[in-house]
């Protein structure tokens, strides 16, 4: 799919927090959510079951490592994990730290905002270090 926004040729290098030959961890800040991240499988496939068991475990290990790193850095009230792909059928996971005072809580980040909300800044260098140490 040549026009896929999640394919590697479409990704700005500054967004990349960590990568290997199978996937990338990207920082994809959204308004009100500076620590909004995605884990994107490099190969253009749509579903988890398109991966073999080892690939699935690798993908989820990275998702869980990213969740743990964001929890350690930000102490959010909740982490949302989502794999939708309805609009972009390229396998990826959203990893979103959530706070009781964010724009949408307790609703999803794609719902109508409930309030102005507070942004919780992220130290990107610290997140990169945690990911690198966890992948060693």
C-alpha cells in the first residue's frame, strides 16, 4: 500500500523512539497528549494473526515494555492500549498514558473532550533510555 501513513517511508525520523528490523516505537503526540505513542509493525499487514507466534510475542513484549516505561516516567492514572486499524489497516498499537485531568477522561481520546485538560509532559530522552535498556 503505497499511501499508508504508517509505512516506514512515511515516518519522520524524529518520531522514532526505538526500532528493530520488525517494528518501530513512535512518539505521535496529539493535542493534550504529548506522550501518545504507537508501536507499528514494519510489514504492511492488518491483523495480529497474520504474525507467527514468535512475532506476536515480540510485538506484545515491546507494547508491554513501552507501557511500563511510560508508567515509570509519568505515573499516569491509566494506560490505554488499543489496536484498531479500521481506518488504516496496518498492524499497530496505540499506547496512551491517561490522567484523571486529561481532556477526555474517562472517555477514549477519540471522544468529544469533556474539559480543557492538563498536559503531562514527557522527557523523551528518558523514555528512549528506558526502551533501549529494556530491549538489551
